[in-house]
C-alpha cells in the first residue's frame, strides 16, 4: 500500500501500531482484533484528540442557559468507525431532502395537520399545548414567511432486505451536528495515525485510484466520507438569519437548563460567528419568560433579550414536556412564536415532525397528496419516481386511532418482538417494547371514548427494525469496552424557505449512533449510545 502523506522518512512501518492485521481470530465486522496494549494506545490517542478538539460534554450542566459549566469529559464515542453499506448510505442521503421538503409542506397544510392529529390532540396534552401555540399565533396566517430547518432523518438498516428504513424525521432540536463532525475527524485521525489501522480500513481499490499526494483527500474520502454537519448547520442558520433581514441582530439559541451537550451547541455558535459573523445568545425558556419581549420599536417585531435584538430563534429545547415545568415556559414559547423573528422550527414544523404525522405519511395516497407541491419543475414521471424512492425507506407503520387499529393491535400481539409502540415524544427513552408494549396493547378497546382507558390514539405502532450487529470499541467516561452493537444513521438536512421559494434544501452531513445490541433505545444524551462514524463498504 502507498504511504500516507507525511509518512516520508517516518516510514509507515515505524508509526505506532494500534492493531495487528494478522492477529489470530480477528473480530467480526467492526473493531479489528487488538492486543490490550494496542487498545490502550488507541484509547489514549482518542481521549487526547477529543480534549484537543472539543469532542466534549459537560459532566454536570449549568443551571442557567448562559452559564458555562467548567467540569467536562470526552463525549461517549466509538474509537473506530463502523461499517455501513455504501448503497444504503447513498439512498438515505438521496431521499432525505425530499423528506425535509415534505415536512415543510405538511406544516403548511392546516387541514392535513388538523385531521391527522385529531386523535392525538384529544389524548396527548403536550402536543395539544403546542397546537394551541400554533393556533393562538394565527395558525397558517400567523406564520413567518421564512421557515428554517436543521432537520435530521434517522435510519436503521433492515438486515433481511439491506434497506435503510426510516426510524423518524426530526424537525426540532436536532443535535450532534458539531460532535458528529468531530467524531468523523477523530476516526480519520486514528485510521491515518496508526499505520496498521490504515491497512485495515483503506481498501486496495481506493489506494490504486490515488497517488501519494491525494492520499488524504481521495482515499480517506472514499471510505470515511467527510462529515460537514457542523458547517452545514451553521450555513443554514446563517441563511435564515440573512433572510430575516437585519445583519446586526443576533440568533437566540433556546437551551435547556442543566444542558450537558453544551460543546455541540457552542461549536455551532462559534462557527456562526467565525464563518458568518453572526452572534448567538443562549437562553432558557424561563430566562426568556423573565427577560425577553417583542421589540415593537420597529415593524420587524424581533425578540429583544437583555437589550439585544434577535431575528432568529433556534430551538435546542422545547421538544419535551419536561422543558415546560410551569406556565412560564409556555408563556415564553408563545412570546417567541408570536414575535416577528424567524423560528427554527415554527410550532407548525415541530407538529409536522410528530410520530403520528410520520405514520400518516406512510399510508397509501398520502405522499401523492403532497408530491405535486414539491418545488419544480417536476413531471408526472419524476413525481412518481420520487414517491417510489421515498417509499423504499418506509418501515411498516400502523395507526391506532382508526378502524384498522384492532387489526394492527392483533398483529403486534401475535408477534410482540416484531413491533415498537411509540407515543408522541422526542428525546429517547419513551417507546415501549416487549411486555410493556403488550400490557398497553391488551387494554385496546375500539369503542373506548377518546382519552379513556382502551383508547390508544396517542400512540402509533411501528415495525421493529433489526439491523446487523457489529463489534465496537466504545469509550464512555474514560472506560473502554468492546460491545456487540447496532447502529442508527442520521442524515442532516439544511432547509430554508422564503415565502413560496425553497432557497435551500441540501444534504447537511451525517451522524452514526451506535448502541449495545441489547439496548432498545438509542439516545447518546440519554446514556444509551455512543457517537460514531461510518466506514463505507461496497
Ligand atoms: P425519539 O424521538 O425519542 O428519538 P425514536 O423513534 O427515534 O424516538 O426512537 C428512539 C430509539 O428507539 C431509536 O433511536 C432507535 O434506537 C429505537 N427505535 C425506534 N424505532 C425503532 C424501530 N422501529 N425498530 C427498532 N428500533 C427502533
Ligand atoms: Mg430519534
């Protein structure tokens, strides 16, 4: 194999070795077999890299939005990238912008939102409060002419078919754009730094296609695709800020008190400042309730907070009931929604990202309702092709609020391991599996009034996806463990609509989250998973 750049006199054979390519009993897909000493070198190099590049989380969150926690550790990470099939990665990338635009089209279709969410609105108090904010601000008529989305569609590989099946589309508070960028960089570093990891990860075809000078650019790029999630998210928010029309105004980043994923957010804020000259204020909903007002000194109606004008509100909080412990936080949400600032996302866009909407979009005819409204020019054939591509990633999704609910319930009771029961919640740890799911499904009573025991309108039922497993070296709180794992791919999108014109709808980088194969849920922040990156195969 060719030498990596910079190897020069420092011959690759003399560089540190983290794995032994010819070690007996090389591990299954994922982590190569390594001696304990090699694993320790890899751990130490990774820990050091993480500290040096901001791949960090706070160990204890600060109580206020702007207060900076001073005790931190590395983010939970895998030490090496995880194999993912190239075709599935490309398909997920290709369809994700279609889903971004679909989410916005749904958010603009009041009748569809109202009809689809009707059962949920009667049974789920949180979704109802969000709906009330949307209505109180004038529904569609009250919306800002710009919608700015930093979205993420999540996929798991369906082992039997090899297809990437969509777990969900997130329209609010997507996270890890910065840390996923850093993890991909750290994995590239590890693979280039340890000479024999290079041998393991860089295939001969890629090496043949390169020359010494472009080793880093071409060879690594083919197998370890660059991840520009951080730059993309900043560019999307900057475009929204520009569309708001006041270059001196700030962005208001709404954050949770006690946030530990603070570096992910601050790296984004710093990139906004350094690359786009836009300043960011961090504030909690409670702080906003106490100290923000709608600035009525101009017709813009921007948000005035601590004497500074903010033209775009970017939500990294506000997606869960726990973000609204009192009426105060709802008051803040209403104030922001009523203001003339651009919202990322609007309440309508957040509602369009609920699981009930996802289920309804997979029903026959639903895509066809929206496809003709996609930004064109589109022919009938190209619309049909786009719908067909989108359907490739739909898992089985079942309503529990219609005449077919009893059939769906009996399917799941006959095969509980094959289904997941989902309430209208975000943030991980809310879905029901196995016995817990069965206990709820057994209460189903098709004649139960809305909201009564036996009415399951607040839930949807989903086919359980079974991804292939890998062996992964995980690092959490400094401790290294090799686990049998499953991975979930997130594809970010940057979406900006100004009036009727979609001015941006672009791929926005990716995220791989990897969790123990024995764990049902996959949240990194919720403590179930590690941040990871892909090594493309095929
Ligand atoms: P949340 O909005 O809370 O993130 P998700 O629908 O993304 O809810 O589910 C949380 C986690 O549960 C996912 O990250 C994934 O690990 C797991 N999960 C969700 N749906 C499925 C499914 N259909 N099959 C297998 N695992 C799933
Ligand atoms: Mg999720």
